[in-house]
């Protein structure tokens, strides 16, 4: 068994994306796979216990038979916080290590760590504390952050030392892809840092469903209830004159249009372009003509009492943070990793270290 710790220096880098892509490709090659999320943040009750919602989704997507307490041995809850702060420290390290060791029949166990290398430090389940116990290795997932991108990776390499295998760069803008491949990757390699893959920014993986948008704005659905599982890839704010709005809408496909409930002119224009839903702010009653046209086009209409500024702020917090909860996204992750990840070199390196 090789416990493979996926770490990052920032949140939302795509650790689950890489886990799914690697795991599905390795399964296809005949390897036995395991998955663990040591410290969850999205508690959901299953029976009498709490588990991490995200971990349960990954377990389902990977078609793993392992019980919930293995894939999600610990999750942050209010009760835990009370125990930690009021009663003193809680040791749950043994529970996590027990979960890892229960998967000894697997070739690879993907252990998806927190947002930083230090998350879980107070309860002794940060990656540095677990690596020595289970003889694991570290694979870093780093977002493209311009010319300072490599700083974090070399920092992680120094933190984890001999346990550090290498890294991948994720969400690289298309315009920078060749520059990164032809300049950054060789530069890093010349200084002892192996980059196994460079992944372009993928709209399809960052897309969110209409249902998710509905929940985020605490809105009401006026029509299009059967389209809640449709994916939205872009967002457009309709706050300009109709002529400029039309040009803007035409070059923004698969979008949700955010505009005031009173801007019927903008709403009708949006419905004539590639629009996945209308998100109307500042009121709960949509114009009847707009609703009728939306029904003809099969476009959901969401209304919310929130103002446009607040809605835009909520949407901005959502963009790029969508969890991979759909099978189509898992398949896309597998395809990207198969194409861009240096699998043969990765496996050769592991064989050499074994």
C-alpha cells in the first residue's frame, strides 16, 4: 500500500479533481484504490454519526465499498469545537491512522489533506504528523499564480523533504499553457522539483448547476424546475443599456444572467442568447411576459430579494470552488489526467523508491 497525500498551500486547488483523475486511470490499469479525507468540513448526518459530505460523494464516484468511517474518519462539527476549546485537546490521530491501515490491501490510498500543510495541526492530523506513521508520499497540487507559482511548490518540497514526490499545476490559463510547459517545468526539474502535469483551466469542471445557484441566493424558482441540473459555465451582470448588453450576451455562452427584476428589456434580450438561467434580484415577482418567453425557451427563472451587489458577491465566492459531484465531471477529470499527467514516469519513480 502507498498512502499518497495530496497537499496544497491554498484552498480550492483541485485536489479532488486530481484524486478522481488519477484514481480512475489507475483503476483502469488494474490497481486497487482507496480514498480518505482525514478532516472534513462539510458534516452530514448518516445514521447516528457525522461524516464529510464531499468524502461521501468521492466514495460514490469511485465506487468504493469502504464504510463511511474509513473514507471520512473525522469531520469538524460544533460539538467537536466545544470539546476542543472547553474541555482541552482531543486526540483523533489514532482513528485516522486506523482508517489508513485498514486499506492495506490497496495499491494506492489517496489521502486528500486540507487547504494548507498546517490544517489539522491542533489535533495532530496534519500531513506532516501522518506521513511518518504510515510511510506515505506527498503530491502537491498548486494553482497557477503567475510568476510566484513555483515559490509555493519549492516551499512545500522543503517542508516535506524526502516524502515529497512532485507536483501538478492546475487551472493554468490557456494563454500561459505553453509558457509553463516549455519554461517553468524544465526550470523546476533543473532544481530537483518534478512537475508531473500541467492542467489548463477548464470551464466544464468549474461549472455549477442551476440548483446550486438557487440555494446560494436563497431564491425561489418561477419556472424551469426540470432544468435545475443544467450546468452554468459563465455569469453575466445585466446592468448596461440594451445595445451593449446584447453584444455582451452574444459572446458569453452557457451563462446565468444576473439583473434587477425590473429590467425586463435585459431579461428578454438574454433569453435570445445562450442563457442557462435568469437570476432576478431585488424582488420576488417576475414579469409575466419574461416568464412566458422563458418557458418557451426552457430557461429557468430564479427570483431573490437580495440586491444585485450581494448576489454578485455570493456568485464570485462560488466561482472556481464547485465540488466535483457529478459523474460527467469525474469522467472529464479522468480524460484530462490521462492526457496531461506523466503516469508512466510517476509509476517508474514509485517503483524505484519501493
